[in-house]
C-alpha cells in the first residue's frame, strides 16, 4: 500500500486513506457538475484529490474523517501533486484498519507520554505547587492524551502537546543536574503548566486544529493558564500572594519572552529564563525533525518552515 | 510665599516646602563633611537643594516627607536650577499648613472622584457585571482615594488614578450616546477595571510611586486584574466561561492594544476597541495639560514629554 | 427583493442590483466564449457573478455602474459565494429605482452633514482662521457632498468624508467642554482641514475610489492640504508666518502622529494631540460599527479588519 | 600658535581662540566662587575650559563669540581633555585676527560656492522651473552664504549648506552624463531646493546652530520648502497642478526616502530616486571626510559618527 | 515581427520567441488532455502562453530554452495578458536568428564590459591588491561574461553583473577625483570584489537565475567572497593579517551596510562607506531605468519595483 | 579579609585587592592636587576608590594590575558605594597571595576545561572535520586557556570562553542522545568552532577585555572563524566545496540566528538550529547564574542584565 509521502507524479496506485477534508463543489462548465474536492491523508502526509462526476448516492456515502479505499492517478496541477481518484469506496471492518493509523501522531504512545507527565507531576516535592499543577492538569485531563501543541507551528499532531511536555521534562531534568541552582519543582511545574490551556484555546480532533475557541481568541492560552492558577490556588486554599503562586504565574506569563510574541512580562526568575529556552529548543528542533521526516528522502531540502525564520532545512549528506 | 514653579536663578526666598527626598551625603573634600542632598517640593513642582554643614542634631530633626520652612538662594548648577538652603526648620502646628497642600493632586477632590466612580458602578444594570466590578473595587478601596495612575507616565499624582477613571467615564458616557451600539455596562466596567490593579502593581505614598511591587514586576497590572476578575467570578458564583466574564477579561487584557505595549491579545470587541481609545485620549491629553500647567507661563515650550513621542508641547499664543 | 447581505449558498433569487464592475472575458476552453465577469452590489454589500454565453448585443447593453434586474443562483466557488446569473436586463424607469439606493452611504443624509460642517466653520470666531478654512473647503465644495474618506480603510462610502468630519466635530465639541484649555477655533479648523485634500488625492465616483490621482501619489493628502493652507493665506492676505497659519499647518501635518504613518512632524500643540486622537477614535470605532453592520447577524465574527490590527470583531451576546 | 586639534594632555600653551560658549557658574564649595565654564574653539575643533576666580570686571569683559588670547594648561578630566586657563584677555585690533578664521568652514570659499549654485540655477532651461528655483533661493539669499546644512549631523559649519549643494550639483552633473534619461533641469532644481528651507528651520550664527525655529519645529524644512514652491508658483503665475510643480514638490517631499526619516511620500520619479542617493552619498562621505580631518593624524580611529550607523571610521594605513 | 512588450489584448500576431519556460500539463476536464504551459520571451519582456492539444510528437519537438516561430492571439486571463498559441514550430537555421537576440541583456556588449573591468583591475597599483583581485576574478572568469547580478532584484539579465561592475567603476572614478582622500586602489578592488561570488551563489543560464546554489544558500555571496580573499592571499603568499587584506575583507563584508541586509559588520573605512553608496546608487537607478524601459511608452506608471520601497515609477512628461 | 562583595557603607576595612584600573587625576580645586582614581577588584566584584594626596613616589610605586594591601573606608558617592583609601602598599611575596586569586574566573579549573574540549575534539570520528577543528583550535591554543567569551555580555571572566564551550558540549551530548538524527561530529565541531575567533576579535588580559582588535572590528569573530575554516581546509588539503566544509561554515556563520544579531545567513541545517539554541541557552542561563552569584544574598533582585531583555533577576525564596 502506497504511503502519501511516497506518491510521485504519474503514479497509478491503490490504498487506504483518511478523507481529511471533503467538500462538494461544482465544475466551472456551462452546465456545472458536482465533484468532490478532497484532501487525502495518512500518517505520512496529505495530498489534494478530485473525485469527478459525483452521484447523489456518493454524497451520502462519503464524509469528512471517514476512511476509504482509493484507486487513483497522481498528476501535477499548478506545480503541485494532485490525485485524480478513479474509484473509491468506504473502508469496512473486514479491511482491518483503524482511524488512528491514518493520522499524524507523536512518535511515542500517548499513554506513555501521559505516564511521563504524571510521574513528573508526582515527583514535585512542594505539596502546594503539586496541588496547583494537579488541579490544572485535571481541567484538561482527557484532552491531554490527544491534543496537538499548535495548529501548524510545531507538534501539530495527535498527542503533540503531551509529547512536547514530555521532551521538555527531559531537557529540564538534564538542566537541573547541570545547573543545580535551578529549582526542580518550579521548573517541572512550569513545563507542565506553560501550555496547559492550549486544549481550551484550540478546537481539535484527532490532532488537527479546526479553529480557536472564543476564550482562545479573547484571552489566549497564556492568560487562560494564569487564571487557572488563580482558580487552583483558591480551590486548594493556597495563599494567592505567596511566592509559589507568583513564581508559577510568572513562568506561565513570561514563557514567550517578549511582548510581541504574546508575553505580557519578561522572564525575571532563573526558572522562567530556563523555561523559555527549553520551550524554544524543543519546539524548534521538533520543527526540524518533523520537516525532515515528512520530506521524501530523495529531496535535499524541506519546504520552508515558518517557525525557523521562514527557511527550509537542508539534509546534510554526511 | 514663593511657589517652586516661580523660583528663578538668583532668587533669595523664604517659604514652606515638603522634603520630598532627603539624604545625608559627604562632600568630596579631603576631610569630607556631611550635607543634606534634598528635593524640595510643593504642589507646583520640585527642585534639588543642598543644605551644607549638617550637624548631628540636624540629622535627627529632618526626615523625608517632613514639612519645613526654608530660607534659600537659587543658582544654576549644571544647567539646572538648584537651591542653596541657608536656614531651615521643621514646620510646626502654628504655621497652619498641612501635608496635602504640598503635593501634586488631581484638580478634583478625591471624594468627588470616588463618588463619580461609585455612581458609575452602581448604574451598571447587569447584576453579574456589577458584582465583579464591586468585588475588584473593594480589593483596593482605600487606595483608590489617593493612588496615582502611574510612576511618571501620566496622572502621576495624588488621586491620579481615580481622576483618570472619572474622566474616562465622562468620555465613555459621551461615546455611548454618540454610538448606541456600544454596550454601556461593559464599557463602564471596562473603564473601572482596566487599571484597577495598579495600586497592587505599585508602591505609592501621597501620590508618589517609590517602586513596583513584587507581583507588579512578575505579573503586571494587566494580568493581575485578569486574575482578580476570575477570583471575583468564583467568589460571586458567576460562570467563568460566560460571555460576560470573557468580555470583561478581554477588555482588561487588550486595553494596551499591542503586544509590545503589554497586551497579550488585541481588542476584538467593540467595547475593547472603544476602551483603548478612551484610555489613550485621556492619558495623552492629560499629559499635555499637566505639561503646560507645570511649565512657567513665560516659557513657550514645555520640557519633552516621554509619552508624547518624546516631544515638547508648544503653548500657542492665540 | 433579496439583499446581497442575505444571499446564501444555493439561493435562487431575483432582484435589482448595481453592476459595480463588469468585464468581458473569455472562457478557458479550446474554443473560448465570451462571458461577463461581474461584481453585483447593493447598499448592503457586493458579490462576484458570472454571466455566461454573452452575445454581441449584451456587450452593448450592459456597462459598469448600470442598474440591472437579475435572476440567478448562488453557489460556492473556491470557498466564496458566487452568483451564476441566468437572466439579466437593464433597469428601466418604470422599475422606480435610483442609483443612490444601491451604493453604500453614510447613515446620515449628505446635506445634513454638509450643514453640520458649515455651521462649525461659521462658528469659528477668529476671522483669519475662518477665512482659511472657507477657502480650503471651497476648493472641494461639490466633492465634499459625496466623497468617501478612504479607498478601503474607513468611511469608504458615499459621503464618508463628510460623515467622518461631522462625527469628529461632535467629539471635538465634547472635548472642548471637558478640557477648556483647548482652543475651539483651532480644533474645529483642524478637524475640517485634516482630510480636506482627500478629494484631490483620490479619484472616486459614488463613494467608490477607483485610484489615487497623480498629485495624490506624488504628494499625498497631507502635504497637499499643507500647500492649500499656504495658498489660502496668500489669497486672503494673511501673514504666512503667523502662529495661526503655523498652528493650522502643524495640525494638518502631524495628524497621522508618526513618520511611518505619513506625518513629517509629530504633534506638538495641545490641539494637534487632540486632533490625532479624535481622528483615530472616530476612524477605528467606525470600522468596528461598519464591520458589524455588514456582517450577517447570524455570524458571531466579522471578517478581519485591516485597520484594527488585522483582527476580526466579535459580536458580544449580552 | 597651537591649534585646538593639536593640544595634548599636560601641554602648556598660548594662542588666540573663539569663546564659543561662556557661562558664569559657581563652585561647589561651601562659600561658592564664580568661574567661567567655557568652550574654546578654532577652525580645527573645540575644547572645554575653566577660568577660575572670575572677578566682576571679567564678567563684563568676556562674552560668547568673542575672540580671546589665552594662556593655559591641558589636563584630563573625566577621561576628556580640558583646559585650565591661567590668563586670558580679549583680542584687540592690533592682534590682526578675524572671527571667520576661528570657525569651522567649508573648504571652498562661500562666494565660489554661491557662484556654482547660481550658475547651476541659471543653466536650467525650463523657464518656469528656473523661476521657482530663483524665487525660493531669493527667500534665503544672504543666509545661503553662511548657513550650515545641519546642527550636528553633517556639513555643520560655516557655508556647509552651500558646500553640500555645490558638491551634489557635481555628482548630479556626472550622473546626468552617465544616465541621459535623467532630466537635468529637474535634478538641478531638486538639488538646490531639497534643503533650501534649512535656513528657515534652524537658527544659526557663524555656521553654528543654536536652536530650531518655531516653524522648523512645527513644520520641518521639508514641508516648509513644499509650501515655498507653492508660494513661488503663485507669485510667478505658474499652474499649481502642472507636472513641473508636482515634480519639484515630489523631489523635495521624498528626498529623505522613508516616512520614519521624515518624508511623507517615497521617491516615485527617476529624478527623485537620484536626488535621494546623491544626497545620501554626499552627506555620508562628508561625514567620513570631516571625521578623519578633525581627528589627530596619530589616531587610527575617529570618534563614533552618529550618521554612519554610530560607528567610528578607521584610517587605513595604505 | 511583434515584440513582447508591444503585444496588446486581441492582437493576432506571428513572430520568433524564446521558450523561456515549458511544462506539460493536463486540462482540468473529466478526460484530461495534455497542453503546454509556456512562458514566451524576447529581449523586451515575457508573457504566459498556452498551447492546447499537444501531441506526443510535440512533446519531443519543443523544449525549454528553444527558439520557436509562433502564431497566436492575445487575450486577457485573470487581469493579465496571455497568449493562445494557434501554431508553433521550432526555429531553423534558415530563420537566421540567434539565441542571444531573445534574452534581456546589458545594453553594452559583454566583451566591452569585461574589457572595462580588466582595465580597472590592471590599473590597480598595489601589486598585492591587484593579485587578490586577479585571483578572485579568475575563479569566475567565464561566468563574468554573462551572469546577471541578481535573480530579480536588479541587473537581472545577461551580463548584468559585469554591467553593474562597469558602471560602479565609472562612479568610483568620478568620486576619487571629487574626493582625493579616497584610496583608488581599494575602491576599484572593492567594486570588483563586492559581488564577485554571485556566480557561485546563483545558478544561471543566459542571464536567468533558476536557483541558488548550496553554498549560496548556506554561506551567501558575501561570506563566500570573504573566504575567496583568504584563499587568494594564501595562494599568493600575502600576509593574511595585513591591512590590505583586512581592508578588502571589510569592504566586501560591509557593503550591504546593515545586519538585516546581510552584512555582518558595518562600513568603518572611507572606501567601505563609498562602496556601499556607489552600489546602492547604481542598483537603484538601474532599477528605475529598467522599469521605465520595459514599460510601454504609453503607460505613465511602471509596475511596482520591490527594491524601490515597493513603489512604481512615474514617467514625467517634461 | 573582607571581600568586595561584602563591603557595606561606612565599613572600615583592611585587605588585599587588585588595582584593576588606576589613573592619576587632578582635583577640581584652584590649586589642583594629584590623586589616584582607582578600581579595586577581587574575585567577587569591584568598587571605585580614591587615593588622595598622591606623592611622586606613589606614582612610581603603583600600577594597573598590581596587587595591593589597602586600608580604607566605604562611603556613598552619587548613590554608589566608593572607597576612600587611607593607606595602601604593594603586596610582597611574604603576603602569600597570587594574581589569579583576585580575578573572576570560571568555576572550573582552566586545565580541566581544556581537557574536556580536547576530548570532545578527539572524539570526532570524521577525520577531515577533526582536522579542521584541530587546526582552528591550534590558532588560539594558549589563549583558549584564559580568554573570556565576551567583554561584558556573558562569561566575561578568566577562562570564560573555555567554560562556555565545555558546558555547551554537555548540552550537545545530551541533545544527541535525545534526538539521534543530529550528527554528533558536526555538532561538536560547531560548538568548538562557533566562538573560536573570539581571542582574535578581542584584546584581553586575565579575563578582562580592554578593547576589540582591528580585525575584530573590521571583520568580527563570525567572519574571522569562517576564513579560518577555509584556511584550515586549504592547509589540510580538504575539498573546499565538500559538504563537510560547507556544513561547518554554515554553523559558524548562522549561529547568531538573525542578520541584526550578526549572522549573514540563517540556520538551515539541523545542527545549525541546534547550535544556536545550545549557545543561547548556555549564555542566558550563565548570565542568570552569574548575576545571582555576584549579588549579595540579602538582595532579592540583581541589577538589570542587558542580555536578559534588560531585566533584573529575582531570587525566589522557595
């Protein structure tokens, strides 16, 4: 079965794919006909596709996020690969495939990631900090298992947010060993809390963000997380003016470093400075890794990556 | 009695003033002597002063924020006017003067301003919005009677914050009449709440800010006010996800308009756009008015005003 | 009769509309056919439309800015609504419709706006300032009745410029009452003069700007208005170096506040600072109001508004 | 006689100098004494100086811009050379010196520069363009012989403005030969007019700018020159809307290239683009030349030059 | 024979052209057919074209960079002119045309330009500087005869790089006469070396850049040229730490003036400042000249030019 | 013996210190006397000091970078602590102190750091990359043992550069384990080479930078290192166009990430992206650690740190 990533111009192929997007449109002809404008996807990527001469039965058979068996041909349209679908049917149980095989996912299983995060949370020694972290995590609990970390910027796939947290916790652990003056409790808490309101900010399904929520647009995940810390402290009877609460608030509020990047204050504690750099390092290197992995091995250059100064990445031959 | 604003080079004068700053220093001579490095102030301005040959009794007699009777001479030192104090004694009850006469104040009495603000609050028809505003106001209640709105930027004097609110409420009332699509409840609430956490952000006495508080530095008044709204809603049993709460949060968070000016989100409701412009208009025009009023009538140009693109203001002769 | 704003996908409709744009094009087929690429408009908005199989008679019958009766169907083309016109004829006198019913207009009648502006001009007490304002207004007199204030930015419709002036005069009147140190003569003059050269800068018809003029491109409306003040002073025998002339020049030149926004000098008089903020407040709030009014009530969000930090506006449900 | 440029630490010297600045100040001692805080200058540079124990007669004898004979010692004060004056007397006729020998001047005689400019003006073939140039030049005629081109930025000395114009005319002549599509009339006119209002913008004496004028601050030399062109066209009965007038206006208005550098429009004609680059090239290279010439030969690096990206210039040893 | 520049909508024409781009595509129809998506070019410009119903023989006959005889019709497609080719055949020897007639070229013959550059190189008096220049020129020798100076920015045609150098050498010669303190050897060398690595940075054929090279992307022409100077000095046994080598390195590294424009250091020698301004003046004026020459005489405005602040240029009628 | 860091106002103390700066100055009195303007330092910090009434013998006894025994008193001068030295003598051998005890140093011994760096270099498996690294390291060998990494920005002390490298190698090792797609050879090489030309760029003694060198100013350490790689490849007969050489060049050139921060190209390989983030993380966290360590424990806030967005760091009390 051919993976999306391996499809080349003029390929004649058959395989199972996800209907990531499906829209009924009309041709531009004098007597317009219905056709499907489709985005076919699997875990290796996605491609635009057309399914011409759509019958009214077709319109009731196929729907967005359904799995299908497709026979098609690849051609170039406006400099881009596109699929012309010759035959298509919905997948059935006998095909033995499942939805999650067809979406981009973190390379580590979601339950392992959650486990890592929970262990880190449980290892926080200060009981008040631990309580605040637990409260905030509980607000998104189920979503943490599958939410992406962003719409397109980085870790934009199933369990991307948990993967981002887990990797950052590894860097944080290393840094606390290398520089013992850093407070491990604060840093762990900061890593878990810094993007904790992203599942509230975005509306996502299977790792794909369709939109931002109303509170996401009017407040943003940084201010949302800040109010959650307040809420947690009130619910757990923790002094709102304590340095612990201030320290957590400060890490969350400052982790984008600059006002023009969304942080109303700049990092002014050791852990806040560390958090910003751990976040940047993990996000940027993941962009590099994902760009290289979703580009065919034969291509020396990835497409441009917006978060990497809008530059493509070159695959060194060494 | 000569006012600070009217002192000129070579003036020989006597008067009552406030010791706004007082520090014991040593002369630069081979056998250093103690002297007082002083800032003398009254409601019209302030000037640097030196009191030489300080005795040990003097050091116990004079202190910062005390009122004194001074005889002195004005001279130029490094391009600036400076006072050489020849005689000085503490003011006594018989002098019949009071501290508040010697500090810069809003031009309207503090209790009138508070009255205006409370009336506006009480006129809010939505009971939940009113409850949130009341809760937040109650957190700073006494401070609202005398806090400045900023350290130096604008309204930096006794009751400056309340004066700023009261004036903005006037503009808001006008705008709601001119453009009835604006929601008056939201706009009143936004005006009262937008700077409500400034007394928490800054440490001030008699309208003079000496420093920012720890929470002021680590969170800033915008995020502080945002968490207060959350706290208020929790305490008053108001739904945290309601549009009312979001609308208030959004106005507070966006009122500086841009990320580089401290707002993590940009205005996206009619009332948030209005609030930003009311705030800017009142702050900037007050800077103009204050600059002109504290510059001697004989001077055509005020000093540069940082908030006005770092430009001085010209007093038109018309 | 269905208004543009209310047309939905798959609607089959009949109505009168303005041919805001009309171009003859050829289909992409091997033997290309002529068709009309059209923008249909009424006072509530505009939509793209196609009229296929155009005859040579059609090409002589229909023209831009003509009124037509249309029967058509709405469909989606590239994510946007588009009209397929099945039948179309020019409107005739018996249809009882007039052009001005089909264009976007200020919500107040043009003659009322002109009246407001003239009254404000006549109320200027300084005869020289009044003479300069009168001279400049007379340069654009007829155009003032119908010109928009901008191509797309704000008040981009019939009589938009006069509406902008009239509203600003209201805010100016309020501000002069609230802050009596402002000179009402200068502020009224500044409000009337600040955009007075826009009808020279832009080429517009029925409130729609088709292009900028040569002098608009090479000088811009700010510098044009500045030279008009000079011309007015020369023609009225007013001293070019007087503070009055300088004060008016300064307000016009500085009203965009910053160099990068087109102002060669920054506001340095009280009235210039006030003018800039009155202009900004009126323009931005009008953008909000217009965006909300041209978005269907059922939509919670307007499209993004370029002048509002490129953000959409949310319609609060309160 | 030792020139300022050649004075070194610990030098004991005698010479004639200009009292470029002189201020009576008081020592910081318990019984303060008067002293002169002085800037001594000659054509090669300037140095701070102190003259202690000033008598009341001294105060009547010495004044700013007077010539004096000085005996003094050079020492270092706060990392900078400073002169301690031991003896000083006013210059008398018998000394045979004249003021202009003691100020920084363009390296070409003022009357030669004026001659060059007038010849260029007279060589303009279009009579209307020539008339406008002549009118504007006549507005500053006498000042053109001695005004500097700026306060400190570049050509900040006696006849600096005329020198800047004359050099630019040379570059312009070369460019018109190299690229014949440039209109020589327009370019000559643009060069002469682009800074023509600087003598109105600044208040200067002997090539030294003491301040900006009121119209300089409220309008700036670019907008002033633009209104002069309008005035000239009116007085000479030239059509204000002609391309000639627009072309001249455009060159003047756009010659700073960007809004943040003071130009309300950007260059959009060939001659306007050329003018901007001729202006930049001459100003920057003159900054380099002047910095090298006023730095002692023994110093490899000049002080930083603000207009050259705030960098110093290195004197290559080649 | 009609030149591209003169083709108008509805023109029916025959002529010889270059197939600057040619791609086989499929129509969007249900049974797609092959067609050629073509860019036709001659020395005056280029236009998109379609050749429908392509046979398999056609696919073997026509290729990119071939010369063809074309019969076609011009029409408007999406606001742009496009050619529908009715007949097309490859050019044959008997047609008497040559490839170089059909590409945009510098207006001076390539061998003349090379001659100018070599003479300038040979006139350098310092033998070490001359040797370094000769070494670097020899690295690109053949390419110097035909490479453009940029992909699109300026001098983007056959021999554009040599033309840019030759013109800059003329300005440099003028400047060294006008300002004798400039070192002519350094300036000549800087002009020849500043863009010398562009043929290594870009992949070009017939003056058309198709892409940047790997070293062009990873190092850029500025750093490449810097390493060439090092290589040259090593190969010619010149002291790497000498001021000559440093002076050349500095000119090359700083010629873009600012970090955001690609220069890691800012100009700090007289010749480096001069080089930057000569480069800017020549590049910008060439953009103006080229924009005017490739715009039909009848058009008053050129398209916008990215390098000229994204503005179009107006053709003055004088 | 009191350390500099622990000196408080009014302290009367005796101790050994380094004369980090010493200058002979004259008092401002009518008959000026010589005094020493001194900066006293030890490994914990530095303070300004005055030594009055300097004899001619004193001038021959004391010199910059000498060790002295000092008796003095601390007082406040212009808001800052300053020392008045009552007695001072040069340290003698019998005092048993050595220079390196008195300067700020990396917290790890220089030879250990060098050892770490050499081991990393030796562990590079690719022999060509190893050869280039070895060649470049050999150019600075002795200086690597003691040079700082910057003048003031970060790691500005004895062996600061080697410490920066060693710490970055630790982070690099961790990252290569966490993300195995990174090439360890390239990353190690990039870490060792990225700042390798700093000892050429700066002039330093005992970890204190007094100035930048000529090549430092005219080329900068980034371009210097780039030419060293070229030199190394030539000397070691390695192909200049190989991907290895390009990959190393690219990492060095891009490690400041943006043009405005000095990098002529932006990171476009995985290892270049990693290098930038490792560099930033180590530099910024070291700034935090150093700021906290040089601030008295009793102070909750450090002074502002320029490299940390010009913010101070708060010492959390947790």
